[in-house]
């Protein structure tokens, strides 16, 4: 009864400077679930797939503690498909194909068993769908975290602004924060966005780390400098999964604990980019995660005496 | 007898999206000296100016504890002049004018009184000039820190590689690290560059912070998220001044203390960008600096218990 995750479950085709894969499991809710189950179970999934989505993947998710009651399987239809090509810097990509398929008619229904859940992670989806989820919950979750993207700012801004009023934490990347606020300075952008509803704002900067804003407070978490970034697909969702997973595990929604949650999210994102798709996330051990978090502590810890 | 600073003292003309100034004091050694004197005096300056360089500026530097014996004043010639225009993102700029003037014939002579100095900061200059300074020192300083730029990689690479073998710490920005190493990954770039001589490498990423590498160790310091970046000119030199100033004050050249030095450097750079040229650096108090360093501590400090 702790965490609802809403988002896509999909197939991706990915090209990076290091390789190409024509069909791999993807989708925001898939990544969030694989990551969050390291910290908390059950993860109560809300999504939609076609009957082409592999049963083995469903079993693997179920075995990790993902509750799939809220995942609609549509017979005779295909799952959402996204295809993209990354540039050399891995921070920019071109979308080659977006086939919404089942996602075009996604009308989420929250199972009764999910009512009373304390934490809600709204993965990147049509704001109208995100709103429908919030409106179905009889008790407001203690913390609602929302991801979105520039696409919705362009075609569904009024709907997006409406959901923003109902969430606690918004996650966007730096260019999306600038687009949504009309401010180039991220500090000014954060103030503007927090005036739209969310009390907390996380700005993801990819290889340059992430910022957490709340009122006049700011916290910065770096990304781990890696020898190879193999495939950034799902890094933002893995970050979200680590963030909300840590919060749901500790049940502590203070700013101080969100700082820790961002470090956990950054650690999980650093695993994600090491292999294609969610491959690396399937078999992480507790000690893998602890080792990685220790690397973040070493990366930023310093002692200072004032002048 | 603690710190020698070598570099340019100059005039700049600067255009940013926020304003324009036709003539302001600049030069790498000027910025380093203004910053480093907050931490250590005397700063033993080695530079060259024309007789157009304001006496008032020399007096102001002297009053702060900058030893100007090593600054050659060339009668009838002009000081180095640089002019540039920043783009909206403030991370990129176009150089409009570079008039070397006196800098074209810079043949540094180290005053006898500077011999025996423990710390040497080689600001960005022709590597041949940097080498001449090192070769004149009868006792090798305990720590030699070198700044350079892409320009020298393009026109003076053999000379640059020669100096690299003689320094302990190299400071470059991310694109320069990639250019010098031929590696896109900064982790791989760092390994490659450390094999060229320096045991320590600092990669500056502007608003995205800075990385310190040493053997297999890595440390990351963020830049302070600012509402306004008014003028980035001198930010890298201010960072260098804070770094070497802290090291010279504490006389501790361990990796642990370099981490602290990078935070101090980042704090000093964050002041620099708030006004045109070195204006903001002239009147900082100890409490201004302490407050700013506290902001860095708050920005990155977190508590974590392992999973």
C-alpha cells in the first residue's frame, strides 16, 4: 500500500554512437518499477500495453514485487513504440518514430486495492491522463511526484498547468524548465515554476547532475563521471524510480530526505546508462547499489574550515 | 615567500546580454592576485604591462599585498587588450579583438626575492613563457599549477606538452580536456592527460561545476546556481586564485585539501561573475567569503544511510 507508479510500458528502438538495438523493453513506468522495487514493494503499476508485450517481462516484474492489476492489456493492439538516435554528446537525441498505439486511448483505471496509497509517481504522459489518476484517488497521497516533457508544454499547456497545481514535486530537465518558465536562469525558472503549484522542483541536467529547489533552499547532486555512457534511454525514469523508491521506503518527505533521495536517484541513473535499455537494472544487488552510493559520497564529500 | 603568480595584466572590452563596457581592468594574473590575496600575502606577481596600465590599479594591488617587483612596465607601449562578446548562455563567447601589445615580447624575469617560493600559479600564457618561469626557479616549488587554453593546443602543442611534464596540477575546461586528450569521455580524457605529466587534473565546466582527478580518485564541486550571471570574464582565473590561495594558506597539498581548495575556488568564481570584470573582487570581506562557502556546503551536503 505504499507506491503507485503511472506511465508507459513500451518497446524502444535505440541508436547510439556505440550500437543499435531494434527492439528492447522500454517505457517510463517500466524503468521506474525496475528501480523502485529495489527499495519498496509492492510497486502498484498503472499502465497499458498491447498483447505484443512479452509475458516473460510481466512475470519478471511481478517477481520483483510489481503489482500489475492496474496494467491494462489490450488484445489485438500493439504496445507504445518509440525510436530514437543519440548524438555523440549523448545529451541530445532525435526522435525517429513515435507510434502511440495503445497509449492513444489510455484511460487509466485505479484498482480498488491501490486506494490509500501514500506515494504517487506520475511518469511522463499526457497531463489529462495524469489528472485522471489523481482524481480517482479517494485519499490524497502524502507526496505526488510528476514527470513531464517539452512535448506537453507545446501541445497541452493548459492541461499541464492544471495538473501542476495538484502535485508536490515536479521533475523536468533544464531546457524544459526554461521553456515552462520563460526564464533562462535556472534559479529564476525554479521560482517561477514553484509559483505554478509544486512546492519542490527537480531540474535534471543529465551528465551535469540535478538540482532540487524548495522555497529558498537549493541542493545539487552531481552525475557520476563515467568512462562510458552507453545508452541514456531511461536515465531520467531510473532517477525518478530511485527518488520515489527512497522516499517510499523511508516515508520521510522532508527536504533533507529528498536530498538523499536525489543521490539515490542519481546512483540508479548511473547504472541505467551502462547498458542498452533496462538491462543493467534487472540484476542489481543491494551491495551494487550501496557501492555506487558510496561513490557519490566520495565524489562530493569535503571538509572545510571557514577562512 | 609563499606564492608566485604568473600571467597577463590587461585591459578588456566586454559585451554580454546585460551590458557593455569598453575598457576595464583584466588579465589572468590580475584576477588571480585579487582573489589569492584574500588568503595569502604576499602574492609575488610576474607580468608585463604598458605604460597605459593605471598606476591606481598597481597601488590597489600593492595595498592588498601583491608584490609587483616581477611586473615589467614597458614605456611607450600598450598593455595587452582583449575584447569579447558572450552569447546568451554565457558559456560561449566570441573573441572580437586580441592585441598582444607588450605580451608579444614577454620574457619574464623572476626577481631574486621570489626564489624559494613554495607555490607557483602559471596563468594562461604561451607555454614557452610558462617554461621560462619554471626554469628560472632554483628550488622547485612544492606545487606548480598551470592553466592553459585551446589556442596553445592549436599553435604550440609541442611546447605545451613540454611544460605539462613539469607541472603538478593542470586546469582546463571540458572542451579543452577533450581537445588535448582526443577523448570525449571526461574520465578517459583525465587518464590520458594525467599520463602526460600532471598528477592532478582539474576540469572546469563553467556553470556545471568542476572535477578534480588524481589517479583513480575523483571529486566534483558544483557551481553555485545564481539568479544572474552578469559577466563570466575572469571566472576561471578567480577559481584558480581561490584554489592556489587556499593551498598556499594551508600549505597542504593533499588530495583531501585540494577538494576544499576547489570549493574555495568555486566560491570565488561565483563572486566574480556578479559584476563586470574584477569589480566584485575588490572589496570582499572575510565574512562575505565565509558566507559564500557556507552556501556551497549547504548546496552539496547530505546525510545518507546505505540501503
